[in-house]
C-alpha cells in the first residue's frame, strides 16, 4: 500500500484506539460497582470489557503491521476531545448518579464508536486496505451487540434505580412494556417478546 494511504488508515486506526481506551475505563469501574448488588449486570459488562480489550489489542496489532507512523498515536491522544467531542471525554468521568445514567453514557460512547468504525471501514476500503476494513466491520458488529444489550437493559435499570433511591414501589410491568414496544424492537435487536429481550428482566 502506498505510504500516503498507510498514513491515512493509520490515523483512523489510532483514533479508534484512543476511543476504545476511553470506553474501556468506565466499563471496568462499572463491573466492580455492580458485582455485589447486580451480578447479572456485572457479568454482562465483563463480557464487554473483554470485547473492548480485544478491540484495543487488534488495533495495536494492525498499527504495528502498518508501521505505526511516528507520532500518530500521540497526535490522536492530543486531539481526542476535538475528534470525538464531549462524549469521548464524558465517558471517562466517575459518576455518582443512578446506574441507568451510566449505561446511557456507555450507549452514547458505543454509538460514537459504531459510526467511527463506519468511517474507518470506508477509509480502509478507499485505500484498498482490506485487512483494516474487515477489522472495522468486525468491531462495528460487536459494538452494535453492546448497544442492543444496553437498550434492552436500561428500562429495567431505570426501575431498579428509582425504587432503590426514591424508596417507592413502581409498576412492575413498566420495563416490559417499553422493551416489547414494536417500534423499538429494531433498536433492541430483537422482536417484541423475544427471549433475548426478556433476559434482563427479573
């Protein structure tokens, strides 16, 4: 691949390496925060920690294969706030508010990763770098699965948080009603009534 094309693809790979690293840190904290009281959530989050760590390792490996142009990683780190806006910076903050809002922030960061992988894949194909394009497609698909799990889980978590923090008894079917809304099944990655959509319900 010509040097100019290598430089272009490497920049996008470096950007994704930075973003995935930002996503990883709050996920790791959340695994620990939920381990005792919500082991089901903790186990699911640990799966996504493992996936994100795998993404980071693959990106590093691909950058090494391409020669990891001098200074690209440093420039990506310096420019992360500009490249990804406030969302990338926000996901690395320690939050004390209800856990549903932490999941909301995870969703925001993962959505940013998906569209960024769309850009990486397009760039790689335009530069005739099929290996980087395949990596981007694989990572995008895996991140979409994370988005779907968060979307299915948030209704349940909202009810949990409200009952715990406000000491109030709420309607038990509220989360199911949202999850089973046919308008949202595409967002959740499942049909209304699908067992996958019910897996978060207790």
